[in-house]
C-alpha cells in the first residue's frame, strides 16, 4: 500500500529516538515525516510552521464567517449608542 508523504524530509522512529533534535533540525525549519515500517506515523512540525498553520486556519475560518454574512443587511450604529 502506498502512502502520500507531505514532507520533503523523512526519518525513521529509530532515528528520532536516537537524536530527536537532530532529526527535527534535518528538516531545516520544515516538517519532517516520521516513518514506521516505511509508512508515515506522524509529522514533526517546528513551532514556527505550526504557528503559521494555526494562523492560516483561523484566517480561513474568519473568511468563511465574513462570506456567510456578506448578503446580510448593513446596520449603522453610532459610537455613542455602544
């Protein structure tokens, strides 16, 4: 069975156990796919890449909310009324 691997760098679980930080560093800031018996078991995602991913997901959620509200009527409110 073939698997898609969403990383350019891969390492085995054994390599990760021997040198965790070296394995993550091998990705040079990118995600590292950890393989178990030549199938992806999980991904090591550096903090910066994870934070960027979360920011992008939040932006997508906010865009979906804005798109859903696009057809609603506009209600004008004065600051004094708040």
